C-alpha cells in the first residue's frame, strides 16, 4: 500500500493533530511571549528591548513556572519575582515580591500594573518596586 494514499484518506484535522502532537512533545519550551520564554527545565530567557538580539538566559531566575507582564515571574513554588535591567545592559537584578503569591494574571498598560492572585484578590500600583517587597495593596 502506498503511504501517500493513506495520508490523503485521513481527515485533515487528524493529520494536523498528529503533526502538532509531535512538535509539542519534542519542544523544550514550556511557554513564550514576544520578549521571553520559559523552558521546561525552569530556565527563563529574554530578548529584545535594546538588550539582547538573541534569547539570553537570565541566570538569577531558576525554577520558573510562568512569566507575566511587567517583568513578573512566578516560580514553581508560587513565589513571585520581579526583574529589571539597566538600559543597554545585559545584566539584570532580581527581586522577590513578598506581597504576591499564586498569580493568575497580570494586566500592564505602561502606566500601572494590576495583578490577580488565585484567591481572587487584585493588587495595584507599585506592586513591584526595587527594595519595596511588600508594596502591593489588595
């Protein structure tokens, strides 16, 4: 039997699903957005914004589970961290955000951030300021 005949007889959705499954299972990327990605090993990678033209690992962040807007990272233990870097620099500083845990979503519009945790609490302005740690207000 000619394998090409078999493939052409399968519904298109079956072929697409098989291709998608194969691609997903071999990828080392857990999640990504336009300026960063989280690998399955918990490493965090960034690029762009006048810093890196190629993905560059941030060595100060390990065991990353997910990333959010406004440079917020949630680790696998559900602690939240903020990172920043100086303009034109590849160096980054990482700060714990003591008032936030178990993030579900973050909204950021270049003026302020709003964060939603798993308990349904919303935190607003200055949820992360270097050295502020507990500056979030529910």
